[in-house]
């Protein structure tokens, strides 16, 4: 075992759990060192790329993100796939089906899990479950935009797949989960680029 004497110190337990973890780590040379890392645990999440093969479009959202604002005020509105935190004992699939309705105004009955990934393993415990699903106009039940009681205010965007890929290249789309799902769609040829 390369890790022992693990100590957890809670630094904050507000919106999520921020801990300092002190531990002994054994390096390749056999030396043990006492290390300290901070971890932020807000639970796991799910995200989805909604695509329409016939129209060659995708559904994305645009919303204000305070952590981005802290880093760059000019980039504070983020264009992303629909996503949300996995609550209670919900599965990743149950979560994403609910989030699609709340955020985008569409109802879908199923989605395909294409990969799961740690978004920032140096600091976050979060594991994201990434899905894809097709949609069409018959799935739209309302305007979406998120839930006011959850302090959400999202703009729903229907973009051509080609435009979304261009936005990744130009830096207009900077969100990692969104880039991963758009590139997945491109690699797996879910859509056709001219």
C-alpha cells in the first residue's frame, strides 16, 4: 500500500464539502513523506449532448458561472451541454433525464452513457457521467431555462453541429464536458460535417 495514516480535516461544509487530507505517501525510492491535499466534494454529476441528426443540430445551454467570473470576467457566461448534480439515491440516468426537462424544456425517455470521467482529479472528487441522446421538436414541452427555486437561469441554444464544433476551435466553448461530448459526436460520426 502506498498510502497510510490518512487524516481528514473539514475546512468547509457549506454548498459542498472542502477537506484537507493529510496522509503518508510512499514514493518509488521507498521513502515515506507526509503530504497534504485539499479536496472539494460536491458529489458526482451527469451531462448530456442532445443531437438531431436530421437537422444537424445540438442543444446547448448558456449560463453565468461565478468561478469563471473570478478567473476572467469577460468569459463568465459559459456555453455547455445540459448537466446537473446527482442527488440523493438517483442514478446518473435518472438525473440527466430530469435535468433535460428542467434545463432545456425537452423530454427524453432514455439516453446512452458514452463515458465517465473525473473532471479535475487534482482537486475535485466529482465523477461525470456523459450521455448522448437524440431529440426532435415533438420532445419539446416548455421553454426550459432551469428552475428558479434552484437559482438557475439558463438560455437554451439550438445550434448547428458544425457551428458548435467551430465554437470549440474559436474558444467560445470552453467547458470540458461539452468539448468531450462534441468531440465524441464528431469521432463517432453521430453528425455529418460538410
